[in-house]
């Protein structure tokens, strides 16, 4: 695949990542984080919130990188290492969803389940192509 096609795919990945940032905010209400965490110890609740915030920040940062400087992810050295890391990251996210998440909840939300499996699979594929680019 040529460089220009990969740049386009990485920009598409950036848009998808922006969608994931928005989806994380929607998930807060949909899964009633505050209600479900109300009975937790304060520190457990705080750790959960901090982890969520940092994950969203990393996704937003990656979106910015993909949209603004996609060629950096195709460059030899650190760019290829980052692309390989995110290929593994998003591909493993598919595995987590299939093997770890509650099957009944996934069944009740089949449309969203399939949608997010597709998003994570496509992101894994795009970053794999970027990591293997020569």
C-alpha cells in the first residue's frame, strides 16, 4: 500500500478515534457509572475515574496525531513502533470484547457490540498496515 493511501487511512482512524472519545462520554450515562460505583470505596471510585480519564486522553492524543501528523506514524523508528503498539492495542481490544465482556450484556446490545468490534478491528488493521509499511 502506498504512503498516501496509508495517510488517508490514518486520518480515517483519527476520525474513528474522535468518535470513541465521544462514545466514552455517552457510556458514562448509559452504563450509569456514578450509580454503579456509589457503593465502592472512595479510592476504588477515584481510581476508576482517573483510569477512564487517562484512557480517553490517550485516545484523544492518538486521534490528534492521526489527524494532524499521520506521516509520523509511518516513519522508521519510533513511528513504526507506535503503530505496532497501537495495532496490538486495538487488535487485543477485539479479543477482550469477545472473551471477557459479559455475553448477556453483549447480546442485549448486539448492534453496539458488532459496531464496536468493527471499529476496533478496523483500527487494528490500519495500525498494522502502518507498522508494516516500507
